C-alpha cells in the first residue's frame, strides 16, 4: 500500500486534537452562546453547522495530503465473525425508534435544514477517530490497542463539552457512553469492511438523539438505558472482531517519513 506520508501514531492524535480545536474555535467565533444554539435554525447553523463544514473540509484536505483515504475507509480483511454485527444493528433499531417517536410538529423548515447539516459529524468524527487515528495506530500497535485507544479517544473528545458549561458528571457519563458507542462503530467497521457504514450510523444516530430533544417525544424514544445495555454487549462482542485481525500496516517504502 502506498501513502504520501508514512503513518505514525502522533499524526493520528494530532489530527484528532487539531479537529477538536478547529471546531471549538469556529464555534467560539460564531458568537452564538451555547445555551442559545437550539433557539432557532440560524443559531444552530452558525453556532454548530459552520464549524462542522469547516472541520469536514479540513479533514478531507488532510486525508488527501497524507494519502490515507484507502486505509482510513477500508479494512484490509473483514472480521472473520459476522455475529457481532448484532450490536450496531440493535443501535439502528433504537435510532429508528427515536425518529418514530420524535415530535416532528415542533420543527420548522429552517431548524430542520440546520439540523441536517449536523449530520456531517458522522463524517468528521469518524474520519478523525476511526479513520486517521486507526491508520496511525495500526502502524505500531496490535488491533486490541487500536480498538481501545480509538474508542477511548472518541469518548474523550466529548470532554470539550465542559467548556460549553455542561456539568462534570453529565460530561463524564457522556464520555463513557461515547466509548461504548465508539466500540459499536468499530465493530461495524471491522465486520462490514468499511468505515462508510459507521459514518452513516453515526450521522443518523446523532440526528435522532438531537431530534427527540425538540418538542414532546413519545415514550418510544429516549431509550438511554437500552443504549447502555447494547454498548455493554459490544464490549463482549468486540473480542471476536479483534481476534485474528491482520490489519497491522506494513511499512511503505515509497512513503515520505512523518516530520515534526
């Protein structure tokens, strides 16, 4: 496999940190206070949507510059066991319940359009944590560490919500939930053989969770307890997608070494 820049662990972590800082900076420059993001479609787009557009462009440019698109989006070999796919499938069911239970009458056209832009998070966070970071980790580490560190990093980036005024306890719970969700998305990548489906599920999941917070959702939605149960199942199932993995990247002799 050929790369423009030889994969290195520090590049993966730098990409994630750079993305988080860029998004935070653009959101701060928007001038929209965090508590007012949900007040209107324009607030939502300017306060969050623009930062995701900028982040998506920056990550696309970076991935192209590194020459990592193929390993970031595709597995060399799919996981031998298919049954762990039940974990992301169960999350898909919960996502559909969220959408069915959403009070769509509480949406106006502008707010709905702005909330669709938020689905870009499926691309940005996936290409950063389960794309570029996974490629970087596979240059040096075994697959068990690749799963753990990429999922942990995905959880830890949600610590940024502390700076938006979110309570510490709520944030730490979000970090743990994101780690479990990240594990399910890692499973989906390994079993399907591509990151694309993880991007799709991530985008739809975040959209559904955001949607149920608008208006009066029905009892079908907000099944947070079931989400955690599915996540814990994922902690068991992930062992079967790690076992026998042959994803360690061989050095590319024609790649340029990473420079600090």
